[in-house]
């Protein structure tokens, strides 16, 4: 990686740059601030490209971390750098900002008073954290293989997370289909039980009707026999 792999970096809150560093001259800081004012609100990572340079932004809890780099280094390495800077910044200032309710960097509002307060502390932050930005830039420039491996690892982790989310969605979707299938099966079982009950009742009614027919037919036959007997013998005497 060339020494111009990472060119310029800053940390900002809202539209106020708190700390920055560069070892090169150019108008990239002006372009970076213009890009900062036009960042989309629905993304935590964003990249602009301009004249062979990329302006890479990482947004976290209202703080914006930027690095300008050569397009030749790709997007992986700049975002590994930004993650390092973000973690370092939160370690240095996260607790003090969180514990101070009136800290100008704690709120996300953009009123004039807060912006003025941020400008007032930006000088000290730039003096303290500006050299840290330089150290991170130098480290990434002098350890390209390590940074490349970290970049690939982060990409793989992101890919695995996406696959896991995809699998979870498929499992949940399959679960819903299983529930629907169970509901339908239970419904079919209820219908089958109802049909069996109706079948038993129908067979019982048919059996009763058949029994009645048999009783009537049997009774009729007995009556006919009795009538014939009486006609032949004239009485119920067995001496006919």
C-alpha cells in the first residue's frame, strides 16, 4: 500500500468537525465537510467517490468518522480504519460524554448554543485526538497485510450475519407454514370425527328402521297364520 492510501481523517458531531489529521495539502477537507452536510440519515456507512479518491463515512450515535483514501485501496481497508478510530474515540471519551448530562456532545440537537459549545471544545479535542488519528493512519499504512485480513474477516462476518438472517427468516416462514398446516390438519381431523359421528348415527337410524320393518313383517306373518288357523279350526283349540 502506498503512503497515500489514507489521506485525511476526521471525527465530527453533527456538522462540527471535532478532530482531524492529514499529512497532505489539498481541498479534500472542504469536500469532506460538504459531503458531511449531505449524508443520508438511513445508513451507518456511506462512500462518495471524487477524482480517484473515496470519502468513507461511518456514523455511530450521532458521531461521524471519515477517512479520505485512494480508490485503489478499495472500501474494506478504510472501514477497518474507521472502526479502529471509532473504538478508540469511544474508549477515550465515551464514558465522560455519557455520564455528563449537559455535555455538548451527548445530545443530537443542532441548535446554535450546542453548536457553539461544540466548537469551543473542538480545539481541545483536535489537539488531543488529532495525533491519535495520525497514529491510526500510520499503523494501517505500515500493516497492510493485517488490515487486509481484518477487512476480509469483517466482510465474512457480515456475510455470515446476512446468511444467518436469511436462514432465520426462512425458518420463521417455514414455521408459519407448519402452523397453518397444523391448523388445517386439526380442522380436517375435526371434520373426520364429525363425519364418523354422523355415519354412526345414520347406521343406527337405518338399523332401527330395518328392525321396525322386520317386526312389522314378522307381526304380519304371525297374524296371517293366526287368521288361517282360525278359519280352518273355528277356534284356538289345538284339536282341529
